[in-house]
């Protein structure tokens, strides 16, 4: 997988975050994706990321995630940090779990109210 210098690539810290993203997209097409499986694997992914025109980071809301996003920004230029979209949660998977739990609770309350 290598970008054409014009397209966007999404970067995920872990595989569960990637799967959560796919669940949130509900079958809609997604750009190319790179899953680090650990921020320590960034050096091996940088050459791939540099081949794209834009990098969207879906990394954890912690120091390691922020430092990794900044490193990608320094190496690749055009970067969007998506972590703010799932604050106050640690990562995208935790955000999705919270959202699903709330949906189940809402449905249960609606059932009780109509029963």
C-alpha cells in the first residue's frame, strides 16, 4: 500500500480502534488505513505515511498519542488530529463502547416507559 501523494490515509494506534472506526462508518467506503498496533511502530510506518498527501490521526488521548501525532506532523506535513472528536474518552474504541452503552440504556428506558 502506498499513496499517490494526493490521497488521505488514516492512522490508528490499535486494531480495535480501526474496527471501531469501521463500525461507526456503517459500511461506507473508507480511505487507506495504517494500524500501528503500538506508537512504538511509527518509525516503520513513516515511509508509507509520507507517500500520502494528508494523514488523519486517530491516536489515543494520552501523552504517547499526542507525541506520536506531533511526530507524524513533523515528518509528513499535512496532518489532522482526530483525537478531540472522541474526548473525554481515551480512544475511539472506548468512545464507541460508551455510545453503544448509552443507546442500549435509552432503548431500555423507552421500553419501560411504554410498558
